């Protein structure tokens, strides 16, 4: 089942999202490169690098953001998601735990943790987290897509 799930990961990246770390403008497009270069805010830079798929740089910036402001829940979620994409699930768990301490079991944390478990191949825990997220936002398309991806991966296994 795992090898089939990993074949579906490119689709997962398109369908699934880490909602708290999107960095788009009101038009739905990325800010210009000048805006990216001129910003010194590590949380902003973390979101930008994450959106571009540069998870190592995103991790560095989110880590700096939480070092500067330990109560920044969204940056903890961004740090956790960056660790997930780098395969550092032990560190992701710690960052999700800290984000949960600060923000409670928010939709974003539950959905992202579900995706984290999906990346690890733990479909049972992924289903638990996605179901909790869906309970908070029954009509959210991101969690619905994540659940669909989970079912598709299970059907192939």
C-alpha cells in the first residue's frame, strides 16, 4: 500500500494544502519577486519559500520566526509543515504539539497533521485527523480532497 501511496504524492501536493501557510495576494497570485526580496519578516519569507516548494529555506525562516516570537502559532504550523516535506516527522510532531498548545486543535492543525500522517503512510491516523478537521469545516474542499486522496490510496493498497 505504501508504494502506491507514494506514487500518488505528486497528486497529494496539488490537492492537499497547508492552509495556514499560503502566501497569496487577494488576486490569488504570488507577490512579485521585488516584494519577496525586500521583506525581512521570517514568517513571510517562510510562507514564500514554502509556496515555491523550497522546504529547506522555508524551515529555516519559520524556525527563525518562532525563535523571535515563540507565541506565533501560524509559524509553528508552517515549521511543522516544512519538517513534514523534509521527512523530519519527529520534529514536525513537536512543532504541531507547540502549535496546538498555542491555538488549540484548529482546523488547519488537524488537516495538516492528517496530511503529515498521510506522508508517513499511516492511513489510520490520517483518517482520524482528517475526520476531526471535517467535523470543524464539513464543506471545506481541502480536507475533502485529502479524504478522497486517502481513500484512493487505500483502494490501491
